[in-house]
C-alpha cells in the first residue's frame, strides 16, 4: 500500500489528501497559486500543519501529468473495448496506447461483451502488440481476478467510449460501487466548457481515478507526440526500428523498412500499422508554432 500522501480530489481551493487511513482537508501553500505547478489529483505531497488549516507545502516529482482532465502520476491505463455496440475503433485505441507510452503509463486492454460477439480478433491484435489483454462477458471471474491483481497498489484509470461497459466492469471488480449502467451519463448542471474534476477512489488496495473526458484525449496540445517520437509510442515497432535502411525512416514509404517487413510477416497487426500511418500523417502536418 502507498505510504505517501496522495491528493484524491480538489474542490474549490481545498485538497483532499489521503494520509494513511485518514483523509485530510488541506489548502495549498500560497506559493503554488500563480504557478502552473498547482497541485492536482494524484499528486504525492507533503503537508504542513502550521496554523489551523493543514497546507500542501510540497509536490513530489511527477511520473506524468495530464492537463485535461487534470491529474498526475497515473500508473496504469485500462482501455475498455467492446466487441459490439460500439465496435472497436482501432485508431482511438491506438492513439490512447501511444499517449500512454509517451507518458510512461502502462496499458491493459479489456475486451467486453465477449458473450455477444467474437472477441478473438481484437484480443489477438493487442496480445501480439505486447499488451496484457483481458476478456469479460460470461464466466469471467478468473479474468477479473487477474486484472485486479495487475491493478494492485497502483493508480489506475479506465478509458473507453460510452457504452463499452466501463461501469459494468467497475461494478464487477468492486461490487460495493454499484454504479449505474446502461445509461449515458448526463452533464447535469454543468456548463459546456466546464472541466470536470478528477476524483480518485481508494478501493481494495487499488486507486481508481474517475477521469471524465479521458476517452477522447487528443495527440496535439497537452499530449503532443512529435512525428519522430511516434514510432517509439508503438511498443511492438521498437525491435525493428534499428533495422531500417535509413536512419530517419518514417516507416511509411521508404524502401528497406524493417517495420514494413515485420508487417508483411504478420508480426505487426495491420490495424496497428494503419493507425501509426494515420497518426504520423497528422503529426507531420502540425507545425511547432501551432502548439
Ligand atoms: N452482453 C453484455 N453486455 C454488457 C457487457 N458489459 C456491458 N454490457 C452492457 O452494455 C451497456 C453499457 O454498459 P455500461 O457499463 O453502462 O457502459 P459505459 O458507458 O462504458 O459505462 C449496458 O447495457 C450493459 O449492461 C458484457 O460483457 N456483455
Ligand atoms: Mg458508465
Ligand atoms: Zn522503417
């Protein structure tokens, strides 16, 4: 279990910090106020208790940081994909995998609704890429136990389009949650441009971040990956990159490309390669001054 103080959420200038078994309501020290350094959910912090209100006095170095939604120190991103309703959007999944890699976050894939349609193709695609893949539907107790083991002691976030079965999966993992399923969550009383806050739930030794809007994170702006870094964000490309004829091979149209050779030998899944090319094409056209 974590021994550090971790910010679970921030509301109206207060930070709720888990310290051992306690939750401490804190303010932030004045020095943070004008800096982009202000504390976010997931931050590991020091607390000072010099007056009536405890204050966050120091933010420990972050493993990573997301700006929209704002949180830090994510260990594991669990990408939830359903076989049907909706069918997998490979480009979105691969984009999230790339962002995770770039931000030093591990990825696990959970394929839901295997009781309704064949899950094999999507499972094979990501197993081949090297990700841990789990499958849920009927008789999935063993798979859920293994997933929970992977989550143990880490800060995790779930991502996936509406309807893929995130709430259903969370209820299966943590029955006490009793989340509502089968409904599209309404943005009650929220302005269109209000950023919802992240809240971290502490459950059975796992920290699970509720990260609104985390299913449609973009590669530009907050999560920019340059066209030359993109190849490293596709984890299964790595062993081939050095084998290309040209040092600066983009793996799109060059001769002597080891990545394309691996693709031809089916060592790399076609959908993964297509996502890489589509994202490369996009990143190529983003100029520095646009960022
Ligand atoms: N048959 C089947 N239906 C599922 C499964 N997982 C989720 N569902 C259904 O899919 C719908 C959307 O699930 P929900 O958990 O609300 O998705 P969310 O929007 O990602 O939170 C609900 O009607 C669920 O009952 C599954 O593994 N098998
Ligand atoms: Mg839901
Ligand atoms: Zn190449």
